[in-house]
C-alpha cells in the first residue's frame, strides 16, 4: 500500500535482540545512511526474512516511542537533504496521520472491536479463518507470510498489503478478523494504522478505492520467490455502503498547572513521556502501567507482550500490571499531581476511566498532556494523507528544527 499504509516499511525480522532504548538508537544509527534515495527506490521490495536491509527495522520501537518520531526524522534530516529523505520522512508521518485520523473518529475503533467480538463467535467461518491464520490455505505466498507473521512478529509493508487483500478479496474472510490477527502478532501493531489500513484494503476508507493483490506484482516485488499458485481475486468483495462518522473535535490537552514536583505515569503508547515531561516540570518519581489483563483479553501474542513490557522496564524502575497495584502506588505518592501522556485511541485509552477513578479516589490530580508532535499533527488528519502532507514541512521546521 502506497505511503506505508500498513506500517511495515520499518521491519523487525528476525525477532528483535533487545527492546532496550540503546538497541533502538544503535539500529537508527545503522539505518540512517540508507534513509535517502536507496530507501525510496528499494522499500517496496520484500526480499524475504533473510534480507531486510532495504527497510529500517525501527517500527516496533517507534510504536512505543522507545524511539520517537521527532528524533528519527531529525536523524534523517541531518544525514540527507529534504528530497532524498522525503519518502522515509513521509513513512514516519503516515503513522502519525493514522493516529490523528482515528483520534478524530474514535467510533471507528469502537465499532471494529464490537464487530471482532461478534465474528469470533461465528462457528461457520471458524475453519476458513483458522486455515488462513495457520498458513494452510494452499496459496504459497499467503501461507509463507502467515507463518512469518506468527514466528517473527513482522511482515514487510508490501506483504501486509498482499496478505490483507488475499484475506479479504480472495479468501472472502471478514477484514475485521484479519486486522485482529495482525494486531495480536505484530511487534509494531498499532490500533490506528492497522485498523485503518485493513479498512483501506477492503474499500471502506476511501469510497471507490480498494487494493487488489496480483500475481505479477507479488512476483516482481519478491524477486520471484513465489509461484503464486492460485487465482487471486480480480474484483473486490462488495462492501456495504458506508458513511464515515463525523469528525469529533480534539479535546484540548490538560493544563500542566503549577507544581514543585510531579510524578509521571508511563504507558506503552509513549515511553518517551518521562523525558519530555521532565523538560517542562520537575519530575521526582515515576512508574509504568502495563495492563496485562487487557492484553490477555485481546489475545496479544506472548512475544509482543514480552517485548513491550521489557521496553517499559528499560525506562522506569517500577511497572504495575494491574489496577490494584497502580492504586497502591498512587495512594503511596507523597505528591498530589500525576502527569501522563495522552494515549491515542486503543487499548490503553479504553482504560482511562479506571485510571482516572484510581487517581480520584486517592485525591491525586491527574493531568493528561499531549506532546507537541501530536498537538501539531493530529488536527491536520481530517482528510487524506496528501492533504495532511502539506502540513509536514512547517511542522518539522518548528518541531525538529532546520537539520538540513
């Protein structure tokens, strides 16, 4: 999908050696020399699990902001001019675009989650879905990608497009169950980019636009690694007429307020929060909240959970896995102000009412703040990416600086 729609341009195969920030920074340094024209020309080729040098290998860290968008873009701008690094910078900003788009239309996520729960109870399609998820469809390329996804937590962006297209239009399986499958296994699985990308392939994001995988395209961009031994759909599956929900204006971020000292609560959506919050106020303590029960209920794969929890433990000394432990920590705080980064639409955001209740019961003033990157970009995600893209240069000049 053009423009990193399925967020796989930045790969993670084989499984990451470390979730630590130092490993993320080393990977960034290794990739940046290739972030210019080499990336722009080669990124659409899926060379197979043994060769991912044409993509960046950064997305699972960026997903958690173990490595941030702004420092990644800044590194590219230091090494390359605006034209040669433009495609890579666009790919970083695609993820931000999807997050902003869903933030303006949160009911899309709610409806998707309800639909997944209903479809998982449908016995009639269970056999076909299971065959697809275990790589037993008989379609050579699809089955290889299904196995790679589960074994490594990664698929190349182009392979994600092809897999989604075959799932929806050739196998005629519900897009929601495919999106859920990806979200459970991808190390970089992101509620916004994953859900909206599957909708794009299905033809539900932009009226009249779907994505159909073809044998010729797959063979060309995988260097003939596959025969593609099946007739792929030549026409999209008919989808019900749809009307996008109206845009909900973004709520203003919380006022930081005045306090001599504050505590910081990290979540998996922004492990960098302690850094940028500390730059504006005096942080005396902090902890992470990692809702293991929510992951279990969502069926998130064990390697994904392990990677994300390890990344959080790399950034804070204490990690609380349930609301009870979080409550005990909040109640023990001598401070009465707790600051956290605003979680975008997704699993963490669903728990915000409970987090607010915990703080309220303890008499702690919870401030949920938005980073300048999100504050500047999300309001521009009202239409398509190419309108959003017009906001990138000015925003980068302000947020990243003139790096080259």
